[in-house]
C-alpha cells in the first residue's frame, strides 16, 4: 500500500500531479511534500490525476483540499481528473464535488481547458 | 458463519497497514463482496487512525483490539482501546457541504455513511466502538 507520485509540466505553467496506489494517513505526507515543493505562486493550474489511485481516505482528502485552497488563494485553477468509481464515491460522501472542477477523463478536461482559453482570447 | 477473528495493534498510524492486510486476509473466508470490502477498508482506516491519533498521549504506546465478527447478513467490527473516554459519534459536522474540507472532520462522516449501524459505549476503562455493515455474501470459492 504505497503511493506513487509523478509530476509533469502542463501548458501555461501548469502542473500535473499523477497519483497511483493508496492515498491514506501513511502516504498523505508524501503528497503534501510534493505539493509544497511544486506548487508555487507562479503555477497557474494544478491538475490532480487520479488514474491508478485505488484507495483514498480522509487524510488524503485533507491534502487535496489544502492544495485547492492554495490554488484558490493564488487565483489559479484546480482540476481533478480520472477519478475511479470508488474514489469518486468518497468525494460524494463528503459532499465535496460541488464547486470542484472534476473531469471523468482527459478528453473532457481538454474540452474545458480549450473553452477557457477561447474565453481568454475573446477577452484580449 | 466463520465466527470472530481478532487483531491487536499498537496506536501507531503505521499499524493501519497491518489492519488493511488483516481485512484482506479475512475477505475470502467471510465472503465479503468487493463493494463492501472497499467500504470496510476505508471504515477500518478511519476508525483506527482516529483512535491512534487521539486516544493516547503521543509517546504512550498502547494496544488497540479490532474484532471482526461474521454475522448472517454482514459483519460487526468492534474497536476496543483503553484511551481517554471519547464517543466518536458525538462529533460530526451538521452541514458537510459547507464544511472546510481542508480542516478535517470528515472521518466520522465517512464511517456513518459507509456502515449501517454504529454504537459506542464506555466499559470500565475502555472505549468500545462497534460498526455493523450489511451485505449479501458472495459465493466465490
């Protein structure tokens, strides 16, 4: 029951944090460390990619919501993608999906990001 | 039915891993279906971490017992610790939707949501917390 974390750059100074395995009370500090190291004020969007995550406890949720708070404070975007059914269920139990940008897969998220970029262009 | 199986753990959060392994080792014998297994794994983690984090002083290493009791239509799980008296059911957010999820407090809400019955009592110097989950046992061998 370990957690694998992979950080990859995204367009426009975004970051993708891909997590796989178990995000629980024993592994949550690892994710917190990665977020502390990687998410600076200059990061415009943080994507948490849950593909491969099969267990999520409240300790893991706390880290996710702290990261959201950080991004909200910076005026950046916070996006969740590829939630497996058992992971989505945990978010639903704590009634936390409203007000979150949650996408079932990459395609749905890409559509959203493209629409957001179009909006920015229109505003220019 | 397969009776009761028990494990004794220390109040260290690392022991949550032993508890998850223990559930895994019981799953086949107890005929726990996959969906209930996932829920129970989360419930065990939440209850255990709650006790390990708050029942004792930081450096006071004590034992926590967890009993899995196979019943006709599901399972009873009892946690017993000798820490400070605390009823986890007394603590819950009234409104989860507007709660600050980064501040915690979600564990007991998850436990209530994923089990059918919860009961706490203080027995002498022990906290005894039992959760019940109902399910139809699978027929896999």
